[in-house]
């Protein structure tokens, strides 16, 4: 209840700055890298794995995001994968979210063959599939790690065919705001125990999301004759979003978005658009479709320079980077 009240308050305040769009805005929220972006030690400790999971799901549940989360089963060491991962994934499902496959090891196709990639996809399915089937549901979604779809036509086509043969529907991304970079810097601030710096990072994250939306909303409408399509947002299950996703949620509400399922978003005609983009790059499908139409890609805004620098630096340099003019 407290989170719901907070969201309503934040949305009401933000609405003064961002009047709701006249058109129908829809967003499907997705979270990658389940069960959590945390240390190997934390993910192999059954109690810590469940604490991270239940806290995150409890934060999301009152917001009714109808989100979908993508699992890397190999992030969890084998004993805990057997004993605890099924329960952790069940907590996501019971919290009102859906699950998809994100590969076993978060494999990089640029360094592997298509055959090795598809084998990793297969290895990443058993526990997730079983958790879904226990509840009468089916594993059908796949999200490419790094959003890499194959840097050669041969790889691209082999992976696409292999995923289709396995019955997967690819979950594209239209809005990618580099939250993984903010998340890395946020974890460093946590290591330092610097609460003021964590707040500054979180506020910069929300401000950057605003800037990204200012870019992607009109950019996406160029593909549809002025109508903004249903968007799919890429986020990650991490401590940054544990603390700051409610503010992101409020921002979307204030801009007139309705939260929909991944399936509902994919029913938008834009997702039938041909994609002929084949490069060694993981980018928004809006860019892929723009390139396919023969028009130049316009890139979204980068995170603040100090976030980019802090992402590349060790934790002990974080305070100095953050305080630099």
C-alpha cells in the first residue's frame, strides 16, 4: 500500500511537467538477467537468493507492471539451482509476472558458433520451463543476451531458425536506457556504503530515462506515420531497480502510459516490421527497423559522462569521479 501511495504521489507531481499524451501510450516492462544481478556468492546462497527475489517481487507486485522477466539459469551454481531456483522463479510467477529464456550463461554470439548458442539456449530452459508448466503455462519467450542477434547473415539466420524451431517468440526491445551501466555504478556506491551517492545515481537514472523517452517517443512515431507504437522497455533485476523502479514507473504513468503484457505489446503492427539489420551491435529494434527502411539511425542520448566514467573505474575512485566538475 505504501508503494502504491508513493507512486500515485510521484505520478501526480510528474504529470505537471509531462502532460499525458493525446494518443494511446502502452509499455511492456521486461527485466533481464534473472534471478538477479548480484555476486556469485549471493546467487549460490539459497537464503540470499530468496531474499533478493522476494524483495524485488514485493516491490513490483503492487505496481501491477504485468512484466516479463528473462532467466539465465547458469547464473546460479548447480546445488542452489536444483534446490532453490525453482522456488525463486515461482515467486516471480506468483507475483504476477511472466518468465522467458535469456540463455543459460548469457552467451555472446560474437564469440561462439550458432550451434553453441542454440545449445546454450536449450541448457537455459529446463528449470524455467518446469516452473511455468507447474502453473499450467508455457515457456515461449526468448531474449537475446546483449541484444546480439548475430553479426553475420549466416549466424543471424541460423539462430532465428533455431529459435523458431524450438517454439520461441523473440522479445524485442524498443526502449533501452543503459540501466545496466547505472546499476553497476550503484553497486559500487553500495560497496562504499555511500547513501548520498546512491541517491545521486538514482536521481540521475530517472532523469536519464526522461531524456531517453523524449528521444524515443517521436523517433518511434516516424515508423508509423505519427502514431507511437506500443513500447517494450529493457531493464535488469538489480539493486538499482529494487530502489528506483517505482520512480521509473511513476514517470511512465505521468506520461500517459498504460502497462501491458509483452504479448499485448507484440500485437502492435510495428512488430511485424521486417528487420534486415545484421551487425555486431545490440540495439533497439526501432534502430533496426529504421535501418531496414534505408534511413539513417539517430542514436539515443548517452548516460551522463560521470556515470560512463564511473562504470569503467574501480569503486574506490567513484567518489572522486562523482564530485568532479
